C-alpha cells in the first residue's frame, strides 16, 4: 500500500530529472555543439601524445615524395607541420598532390616559407580547389620540392604509417609519413550521434530510477546492468584509440589473439606481429585521442565485413616486461571472435573492448558479493567515469583494477570472517602473485592487507606452539613475492641504474641511483609534486580528465562524485569497521603504493631538468581506492538505505551530465 502511494511521487521525481537532463542537453547544443557543426571532418595522421620523427629538405636533398592510400572520401585539405632554419627570401616550397595511378593533379602550388619558424613548429595548410570525390581508397602521391633553397633547411614532422604508406622517396620498404592531417566530408553526422546519445542517457536514467528508487535494489543486484549500460555508453563516447596507450594495448592483445588462432610468429616476434591489413589500416587511420574522424569510422564502417584480411607484418612495442599476458586475455578473445567472423576492423576492436568491460564488471561484482562491508563503495568506484573508460578499452587496467578490487574484498572478508575457506585462500594467493608481477611491483605494498587479515587473534583451540606458523608463512611468502618482483623486473631496474646522469638533463631521466645519492633532493621533488600536481591527480582519479587527458570535466561535477563516495562508505549496515591496527595496515599499504607509483614515474619518465615528477595520472591510483576510501568510514555519519538509494540516483544523474559535457568538447 505504501509503495502504491509513493508511485505518483516517484513519477513526478523521474519527470523532473528527465526534464532537467533534457534541458541540459538542449542548452549544451544551443550554447556549444551547434556552432561546430557543418565543418569538415578532421583526420590527424600524425602521432599525437607520443614522440615523432623529423624529415628534412635542403639544397642537398630538395625533393620528397610520399605515395599513400587515401582512406577518406571527399578530400578537401591537408596540412604539413615543420620548422625552417636559415630561411632565404627567395626560397620556395613547391607542393603537388596527384593520383599515383592516373596522374591527375589534385593540388599544385608554390608557397613561401613565411609560415615556418626556426624552432617552433607551424602548420602549412593546403586547400584543394574542390573536393576530390573519388579520394576514398585512391593511391595518391605527395611531392615536395625546395626551390632556391641555398642554406635553408626545412624539417617536417614525420611518423610511420605501415599499412597506408606504399613508398617514401621511391623506397618501398620505407613507410614514413609527413602529412600532418586531412580534412574531408562534413561533420553534420555528429548531430545525430549527439541526439542518439542524449536519448540513450534518458533511457539510462529511467532504468536506474526503476532499479534503484522504485525497486529499492541493493548494489549487488543493480550493479551489473547499470555498469554494462553505462560502460557501453563510455565505450562509444571514448572510442577506439581514445584511451591512453590503447594502440600499444591492442597490439599486445592482437599478438595473443594470433596464438589463440594458431597464427605463426614473425621472424622477430618481440618487435613485429602479423595483423589483418584492414586492421592495420584502421590503426593507422585513428589518432591518439578523439576527433570527428574516429566517430565517422565508428558510425559508417562498423557494420560491414572486413575487406582485406591478408596478414601483413607490423612493428609493435612489447609490454611483456611490464605485465603478464593474462591481462590481455579478454581483449584477445574479442579480437579472435571478430577475426573468425570476418567482422569489420572497427567492430572487431569494439568487440575486444566489450570483452574487457564484461570481465571487469564481473570481477567488481564478485568483489561486491564477497566483501562483508564497503559494497556500496566498491560499486561506486566501479562506476566512476575514469574506471569505466579504462574498463571499456583494450587497456590492461580493466583486468588489473578488477583483480585488485577483488583482492581488497577478499582481504576484508578474511578480516571480518577468520574462518578459513580454501577457495578464497587460493584466490588470495593467486592475486598476491599477480600484484607482485604487474607494473614494476608498484602495488606490492597492498600485500600488507594480507598481513592485516591474518594478524587476528589465533583460534582458541590452536596449540600455542603452532601459533607462530601463520606469521612465519606470511614472512616467507612476502620474501618470495619480493624476490619474484625483483627477478621479473630486473632488466628494467638495471637499465634505470645504468643511466648516465652526466648527460644532457633535458633528455636524461632520473636514475634509481639518484634517489639513493640525493635523498633530500628526492624529498623536495616529491613535495613539489604533491603541491603542484595533487589537484590534477585527484581530478583524474574522480574522472575529471578523460581520453588522453584532453577532456576536462567541470570541478563542480567531480566534487559531487567525491561527496557521494564519502557518503556511500558510511551506509548503515555496510560501513567498514576497523580496529586501530587494521587502519594502520591499510594506511601504510596505500601510502607505500602511492610512494612507489611516484618513484616509478620519477625514475621511468621524469627528466632531470624538472623539479617535480612528470606524467602522474589519477587513474594510476584507482587500485588503491577501495582500501583508501574505506578509511573514511566514521560513526559521525550514518546513511540509511532510503537515503543511499537517492545518493545512488544522484550519481547516475551526474554520470549523465559528464557524458553530455564530454561529447560537446570532442567536436
């Protein structure tokens, strides 16, 4: 009877929420989105967020030619990026773009070098007089010729496009590319993508409102459908190659997929792999980040069959020294299914991401079910934008985060219920070994949680002489895990020790020896990092920096996420209850991992001319979040089930607003 009385109130609340989100979608469209429509689609061919090469033109070598496959329709413009030193007033750059098969000229012009600078890279824009209607899949040739060069040296940004470049300077073995970007077609299709996304978000709100508010489901019951729905939204929002280092992760998963499909190794298996030509071409076509070209490929080239499945040899960067192969199993399964069914490259890659997402969701679901407390906290952390972005990608973060969430839940279970369960003990052992051999062992201090959960008062019936066995076994296990970590990552540690600190500081990374030789200076660097980067780290942890850190979500939304996490850790009947000793173990485990992460980025990424640690991202600390946020449980705050449902629905609304803001920043 009470539920029947509440239904009209629920309907009114749902109507207000839907109306509010619809209003935000309309406002974002009117204020931002519509002004960027009816523009050409941008396709950045140059590698972004990663080092690039340089190709020079001079009087000694005044001509460059590049023959490539154009994969876009209605080509309108292309750009080159570079610098010019020792410019002379009469120096000119003659540029020609022709059809390599028919010889038809699409662009021909002579440019002065006024646009280029001596040190700062500038772009030279080449507008075609009219769009090339038959540009898709055409073989085109770009020719650059330096005229009256004298002492002028032109340097163009370059990279490798192994599937798209047929030859460079008449060398068929060279796949060098100097084209920075193309523009083609019209991006008006993004309007339909935006409308579809807004409608899907409204359906998402209706579903979550029904499950959480009307049905009053607990997090164990609604987590899987909510996480899957929201994860698929983030998968489309942050599409293929939109997640940091995803091209490298796809190559690692592809290598494992080759083994699943019994594809033989190349002659240099550590440096090259076999790929379907169509897959390699799509990888070449997608930039490191998000651009309208990515969504064009997603919407118009997903639901078709693969056109060219011949295997070609492609160079890759191996990640075997950093993580075990098991982290790529879900993505490799998705790739294998797509290849067996001859699906399009985009759909094959998306299938790999879906498999990773499903595995992550199941791992978090098991963690929620096993944890004796903190279930709401685990569910909320598993639904943060940054968590779902990483989970719905080919990144190894999906498996690493899921495994460590599960490890934390098992430790809490063991702490709360000392009764031995063989399956749980075996799982703890496997996960402890896994933590020791991933990412250079930076999460090794989390194994202090094992010491915490096994340091309870011994069973009263246990003989006094036998009580020393448990701590002894823990100590022996800890020594063995540390030894495994050192053996696994010894080549990497040796390289870090061997760095020559007398070299150029702008290009020299801090060696491990520097930390021991200059401990006080190391402390200064750590302090500077905390002062200068803590807000960026917290922002990244809460999902404020998505994709390749290109999408910055408004702080007001992130503050709501933080408040929600602090409230959900104090839900009545789900609040973590720790002794002072247990809190100490948790605090030191999190602090130890935090310091190791910072040290690893210092000796693995930061150059010696920098006074703070570079490259630290909030997502690196996600595995620590369940243990860290559990420390914020307090008797001063108590949230009952009804209020927790309202908090959960608030989180769903904020997630929707994050998606709307993100899509308006992409176009």
